[in-house]
C-alpha cells in the first residue's frame, strides 16, 4: 500500500511540474528573447519552484553555517541524488544564478530553454566540451552570475542509499582562478523524498533538510591547491549526509 501511495505521489508531482511548466512557458519564452530578460527568466523559475514545492508537499528546510551575502557571487557545490535538487537550488540561490549540467538536458522539453540561454551544458566525456563550458562559466562568474554545480558529475542510480562519489576538478580550479568563494551544500536527506527520478521507489511529501556550509574563501589559494580545495569541499558535504 505504501509503495502504491509513493508511486501515486510521484505521478501527481510530475503532473504538477508539467502543468506549471506549460503555464510558465509563454513567460519563459518572452524573457528568453534577450539577455536583458535573463534575470526575469531566473526569477520565474524560482517562483515556479516555490509553487511546485507547495503543491507537491515537498518542502526544504535550510540551515546555514553562516548567512550568505546576497550580493556576493558564489560557486555552489552539492551532492546529487535526486531530481528535486534543481528545484531546491532555484529556491535557495539568491541574485543571479545558473546551473552547469549534462548535455542531454538541452533536449529536455522543460529545461532546454534555460540551457539555450542562462545555463551551461557540458559533455563530461569530451575534454573540449568541458573546456568550453568552464571557459563560459568563468565569463559569467565575472558578470556576477553564481554557478551551481554538482561535482560528482551525475546522479548515481545504482547505489541506494546513495553514497558520495569522487568530485571532478573543474569547479575548484575555476574557483581559484576567479577568486570566487565556494559554498558546500549538503543535501542531507532529499533522496528519502525522491531518489533519482523516483521511478523505482516513488516519492513522498515531507521536509528535506539542507545544510549550507560557511563559504570557503579562495583568495589566497593557487592552482596547486585545487586538489586540497576539492577534498575540503568533499569532506564538508560528506560530514552532514544521512545514509540510512
């Protein structure tokens, strides 16, 4: 019975997101016509994410190690085990922000309008694609756009409960090169509400706990410190994760 309810909730949640996406799409389209509208495009998806949260009954409780500066540009790094992660970051992030995600999302009917405008796609199997993606990210960071990235590179659909996998190097080298503080974010138990896309175990309403660690300053770091920064962010995120 519980399994049936969880799968019913997943289908309901998908329906809510699709309906809201259809309702918001004309406004997305108008905002996407010019870079002047990109800030509005971001605010629209924040509003849609808040509505999706309320209508599906999946809420996010944010705990901060230190308050974030709404005027500061950050690189947010988080573990990634649920499709809900995009929604919660749209709610969490302040000011101008964008995501870096896999190339396949450019063909997603809901997300492609963002990856054709403000978000950055990358083929992680291609060094050229990765170079271009991080070059663009460096440019947008310089324009005041915070970057949200999942340094594991993907959701691992084989380990349940999920485990934290080794991080890619790119975001940490970029943070040092551009002297941007890194914010480690532990999505502690989001997977309990929906693991991966929910296809296997369904989804359930409730409160997800998110821990936002104190930003890590990169001002005095050099490229030689990239691995140490990567390990530090890994350890911070891992320290708050709940696996059972």
